[in-house]
C-alpha cells in the first residue's frame, strides 16, 4: 500500500520508517526544509535507538522517501497519516490543533482519489469530526474516510513498540475505511497484535485515558515513597509487593522525581481542559498534575537537604538531563526544575547526559556541561543522579569518592543498593528508602 505521513517528527518518522520496513511504500512529508534535507543526508532529527539504521535501510530499498511537497506525497496514497505536533496551547492548556487543521486543509486540496485520512497525532475528542469537516469544505466532491489511530510509542523503545504493539486502536465511522486500516496493519498479523475497532471519539479518548492512568501510577508510587521515608519502609519492596498483583502490574511503579516528556504532561492537561469543557471533572487527574508539578522542585530541595541545607557557593554534579534514558527529549524533564531549584539556592551545577546536552542548552542557562560523568563529578560537593541512563548504573564508586570534595550521593532513581554505597563511604540519599 502507499502511505503518506504528514509530519516527520518523532511519531511520524518512527511510524513511517516502520511501515516502510513492513513493505509499504511510504512518503514522509514535512514543511521544515532543513529537516528534510538532513533526513535525505541520513541525519536523524531525533535520537531514538536503531532509527538511523531503519531509515537508511528503507531509503536504500526505495520504500521510504522524504519531501516538503504535500501534494506529491498525498498523490495516490491509500492512507494519509496526520502526525504533526499538538503542543499545549499558550494561555489555557488546550491541545493546539493549528497544525492538524492546516494539514487537513492541504490534504483536502490535494486528494485525487479515495483515501483514508488518519489522525495519528494525540488529539482531543471530536478532532476527527473537525478534520472531516475541513476536508469536506476544501474538497466537496472528494471521497475519503477519517479515522483515529492513536500511537502508543515509548521514547527509547519506539521501534519495538510499533512492531510489537500491545494493541492497535482504530476509531472509524465506516467499513471501507476500517478495511483499509486492517490492510495497513496486516503485516502485524503474525505478531497477533489485537485490533480494537471503536467509534472515532472513543479512540481519541483511549489515548488520553491511557496516558492519564499511567501518569497516575507514577504519581501514586511517588507519594507512597514519601510515606515510606516517614515510616521506615522501602518503596522498592512496596512496589514489588503490589506490582505482583496481576490487577495492578509492575510497570510504571518506580519511584522517582516525577514524570516528564512529550506526552504525560501535555496529555493530562489537555484531558483536564476537555473535562472542563464537557462539565465532567476529572479530580484524580487534577491531583496527579498538581502533585507531579510540585514534586520536581521538591527533589531539588531533597538534594539541598542532603548537602546540609545550604548550597550557596557549592557545586552539584548532575548526571542525567533528559526526562528518561535512551532519548534526547528535554520536554518537561524533572532535571529542569531540579537544576533551577539548586541554582535558585545559590549552587553551581555541572551536568552530563549521554544524548541530551544540546537540547538542555536550549532550556537551562549557566550550567557547566561536561563530556563525561567523571568530568562532571570532579571537584563537585555532591553527586545527584536524575536520569537512570545505563552508563550511570555501575560507576566506579571509589573513583567517584576521590573526585568529590565530600562523599554525598543523591540517587533520585534508586539505581544503587543503599548498603553497598554506604559501605563505600558515601552519605547516600535515595527515594522512599
């Protein structure tokens, strides 16, 4: 089948490359000419493990190409995916659908035959109805269907998530469009990926409800971690104890400095705005958002407390800047608030991240960015681990201690065993233990 992917950012590029790897003929479209030029040169605009090899392989095979010409990309396509950004709108927090609506209008003007227009972007309930209206207005005689097909990709594991999904959600209002989508995903038949076909509005809500629930699990275990510290319990054992219950599950029950990234902060806020518009308050999600927002600066204060309560004139080494490992994404990363809290208290910050330094420079000023973990640690008064990159899991503790001016280690991801670190001579602080 021929597929057009409108938007070549994180979702569009990963999805387009994976569809091409399934054997489909894919064109990725983006208005950013410099991005397309980089892609044509084999330079990825994002960091995602394995993506550069996947793109190169399918470009070489002729199944994947890139263009800035939407009409060229759409011509003859069986399915046209809208995978543009839907950031939080300034002022009210609603999802900004400017790019979605603009793409819909251009698609309508470029349609030459029947095609299914698919919203892959995360969009509020009712967006599919508006996309259909815009296309119909632009092309009154066109034959098309509009489908919601939300993505469930985890940054750092997106390719595997796409090729081995837990489920495929298709929100459709007509059988013809549904059948086209079944053919698009037919290559996943051998993986027995369940296809859930719903009404369009239901599919749109599934994505928001899923992300809100996962954000709730993260926030829940973070608050339990705070209680563990007060009563002398161990949150890792609590997490394992409840996670072994099949009704709960173990995923997203790792205590830490709060969630961030491109999805959870934006999508929980958008869900709250939708709930207000429809007079259906989501009080649990409201609490989740509030708790997570305050937690990040609280983690900065936790570091300050571990350093004796006064960090003015002192230096903190921060390892990990991205919101999670295996990505260069700094959006709403806990590290931002943690570092700003330290700086507000008078501390100097040295930092290292394997992939996120260039993105961090855009949002964090007055940070001494280093080229490795030990260069960040050298001469610092304390070490704080904020993101659990694999290369931080087995640091040479004797070397770390020799480089620090005082043996203070704050582990906001619980990647070390407390007794072992303390036996190595550290004043060790972790989360919920």
